[in-house]
DNA sequence: CAAACTGCGGAATACGTTTTCCAACGGAAT
DNA sequence: ATTCCGTTGGAAAACGTATTCCGCAGTTTG
């Protein structure tokens, strides 16, 4: 035993116990196409079970394509991300692959570092999920790193919006925003506030643009729409609502939040300020995280197929190479009790 | 190139480019103790950078102890689990290790299967987080599997309660329950309902027992305490609250929920039934998930050091072998607005 | 000045597996 | 009966790295 962590039972041991050669044992255990005599097959299987043999994935990876998929996520604790990751894990497993997860906690420099580390695992694919994977980030160094990974035969899949030319799965954020905006306009709201994200988050920008388009299509004028920049978090929504309420609302009868987390925070903020949702003000979100259907009042939102995105990402990762495929998933408006038509 | 996924640049290429032997390149790049001439070192470094070389973790794992840690989690989407996992990921990274995550979605049979698969990665340690890792599960097969893994030099760390003799990190669930119970009793509540978990979840059982102990210590009689079994989920808490309210509360002025998720569900349920928290009924939880400080009213709860548990688990996993160490972490009562003293 | 020692580069080996190649064997066809 | 082919087992090579061992040079020591 060469070093502490490896005093394992090997194929060699199994073969010896079964009285066959290593080749034969490998063929039985490794799912080879070659046939071996039923007699020998049974003996190998028995020996493997008795010895509790498990193949060494590292050694196997040196001869076969690996079946690991590395996932780089901004923040695993985000509800929508948790849903995506869980779906990926499930899908990968049904395909006999497994997922290793790393989070970058939103630090852009750590994305590069993380990708470097993960590349050493020689995963079959690298799945990046973030709203911030832009080609020019870090002076293009991330792009270069991913490029050379791909040139070495790896697959890169991006979940979220990007301007890079890898396979990508995104949500139609503009359309999602537009359907929320149109709904709010059609249900008779006259003055609307948009609780929007920091400008640098690209998908949040698309959602805001969609809100505007939907509202205008529904007949609202520019001066009836107010954009409130806030942190994209529950607290951000809470604070924005309190502030708006503190300033007297100036007629605002609906809030379009850039995602469910902000919307739920906003509902709390209004309630804390003594306003009732939906009686005094309607609130909508985007995403349809599990919590959205659980809060009181339940949140009207645009459901994005988060789990499906996870599944499709794994399919891209495992499927045949396709250069720069794009899959855009559409959201679906779900009307619940956090909105109410105005007379 | 033997198979598609491996046309990578190898140490051989770097050595050739630098004009040195493979051994020298390995010594420079692999963090060896052997010294190499500064001249050569510089050339190797330059070549590696130019070629974008990354070591092959699989190949390295065949000579050195691996630096991966495999995590088996019941359900990654659980808020408390997300906190633990994030902390593990962070801690592992600072130690130069990385974490691979798999979830079993609560299915006990899949725990065994998952451990089998993960063992093939020859991780340095296996970290299991669940409330259900009992020795006799599956007729002891899981225990046997873990035992042989440990005999092969692996480390097993369990986060949560267990009766197995591996290193374990747990929370003092009984004490947490007791401090919540004592607080509720001391603040003048006279009739209390416990929203408890399914009986087979051991830690939930300890919490319930702690509730009882705390309440009795505070002077409540057996007949003033009512245990309501409900699903451990937001919906479970919601339904239980609705049911209780529908039956007229029969004087209940406080609810002790077995965790924050159930408590938050219960608050919604009461509100939906027209009752106010904390005016009509006080509600407490256990865990202190991030959401607990965000809901309205903010939840009184017993904060468990979830992140610390993740950190300590990684330290156990990476530290020197210690047979059957136990670390029990204590919770801390945090009083917020979901409870109110009764006159 | 010879001998011992130090510092460092390189050849070779080992890690555990898959896969190619070869040999042996048995049965069928001529 | 001889040749041919299909089947199956085993020997050996290969994957990329870390490390042991050896040798060469240069330096110190007696």
C-alpha cells in the first residue's frame, strides 16, 4: 500500500479470488462488450461482492472518458439555484454521471480560479450558472480558459444569459417581464413601481425592459412608471417597500419585482409599513420559487422552468457536441392572490 | 489520444517545452520537497502557463492521497442544509480540498447506492448529513459499507444524530428544545401545542422531548401540552395551524414548532385562518435559517450553528484520524417578534 | 590531492484500470 | 482428416503522474 488512502481491494484481488485473469474480471465488472463464459462471470461477480470491490474511478478515468460533470454556481443558497442544482443532480444520476459542485459566492475573480481547479478533474463537461458570465470579464481570461478546456475535448454549458459562444440555456427574461407588465396593466393598475436590480445584472435588466414593454402595451404612460433600484435580496425588497411607503406611495397601486425573493421582501415591507397586499398594492415576482406558493398572500409570479433548465443543461453536457446551441425557455404567468384587479 | 475526452496537455508536453525531464517538471509543479535549480524552475513555470497546463487529478490520485471530500445529503434544497453545504465548500477550499455533493432525496435505499458510487471516487472522506443514519438501517448494510470504506483508510464523518461509531457532529437538539420550551413557559403561556415531526426522525424526537422538559420545568402540566404530528415542511406547518385554528384553538396561546420551516408555515396558516401572530398565538422554531430573520413577524427561534457544523465536519474529515469523536454544538435562543409575553 | 559528501537532473517504476492483440480451443465445413 | 472460423482467456501496453534510485558534477574535508 503506497500511501495511506489507498489500501483498497483492487481488480487484481478480485481476479485472484475468482481464479481468473485481470482482463476477464475487468470485462465482467466494467460493462465490456466482450462476452465471458457464464461460469466465470458468476465467479467474478461473487468474488467482487464478497470483497466489497468498487472500481477506482481515478484509474478508470485514465482509460475511459470520465463521467463527472462539474458545476460552477454563483451561490448555492439561492432558492432558484437550489432547484436547478437538485434537478441537475437527479438527471445526471439517471444517466450514470455525477455532479461536483463549487460555488464562487459571486466573486468574479473566483470564477476563474474555480474553473482552473475544476479542469484538473477532467470532467466531461463544465456547467456554469450565473447571470454574469460575460466574455470580456477579467480581460477575457475566463473566456480563454474555457476555450482551451473546450479545445481539449470538454464541453461548456452556460445556464443564464451570456454573450459567449458556448452551448447555453437561458430564460426569456424579457418576455417574462412583459407578461407580468401586461397583466398588471390589463388589470387596471394606474401607477406602477418596478423594484429593479443593480444595473450590471444582465438578466435583471432584461426583466425590467420587459416590464416597461408590457406596461406600455397595456396603455400606461412613461410618467406612470417608476424604477426603484434596490439590492436583489429579500432585504432589498423590504427596504424599497418601506421607503416607498414612507414617501406616501404617491398613488402607486402595483409593484413589479425583478424576482420572487425581492417581491416577498417587498410584501413584508409593505405590511410592516401598515399597507395591505393586495388591498392597497399588488405585488408580482418572477421565478416561482417554492416559497412563492407558500407565503400569504400567495405570490402572483411568472414561473420559470427552473428544473427543466437543470435537466436540459445536463442533456447538453452529456449529449453530442453542438457548437453554440441556444435553448431559451419561456415563463408562464401564474396569478395568485398577491394581485387584485383595480375597479 | 486514446479517447475523446483526453487530448489534454500533459506533464510530458510541459517538460518537452521547457527542455527538462518529466521528473523535474513534476517537482516544480507538484509541490515537491526536492529543490530544482531556479533556472529550470522558471522555465517549467513559463511553459506550464503558456500551455495552460493543469494537472490531471485522476492521475495524481493514483500516486498521492486524494483531496476530494464526498458529501451525501438528504436534500440539498432544505434551507438549513444549504447553509451547511455552503460552509463546507468554503472551508474545504481554504484547505485545498474540494467537495462533491450528492443528494439522496430522503430515500434510504439510495443512501447505500450513493455511498457505493461515491466510494469509487476514493475520496479522502465521506461526510453524511441526515437525521436518519442509524446502524440498523437496511439490515446494517449501510453500516457494513461504511465500515469497509473506513478499513480501507477512508474517513467517515456524520453530521446529525447517529448511533454509529464514526466521527460525528451533532446539535444538542434536546437542549435546544428545552430552552425554547422554558422560554415559552416563563413568558406566561398557559396552553401550548407542539408541531412535531414524524416519529422516525430522531432529532425531531429529541427536540420534542426537549420542548416537554422545558415546559414542565416552567410549570406547565402534562394536560396543557398537546402534540400535533405533522409533516416536516412548510405545508405541514401550514396545515397543522389551519386545523388547530379550525378546531377553535381550545385555549392554545403558543406553538413550538420542530424547526423554522414548520414554524413559518404555521405562521402563514394562522394568518390565513384569521389569527394574528403574536397577538393571538406565539410561535417559535429551531434552526435560525436565514429566512427566519426576514419574515414578518420575525421568528423567535433557537439558532443552531449550522455553518460551524459544516466547518467542523470538514476539519474532522481533513484532520488526523480519531475514532468515534463526538462534537455536540449548542443552540442559542434568539427572541424576536413572533412571541409575546402573556400578562 | 584523494575521498567523501552534497545538490540536482533523469531514467525507470508503480499506481489500477481498460483494451488491443495473440493464442488456444472447439466445432463446422470441405 | 484437414482447414478455417468463431469464441474466449490471458499477457501486455497504455493512460499521466509522483517518486525512488542512480549517476554526474561540483564542493568540502582530511
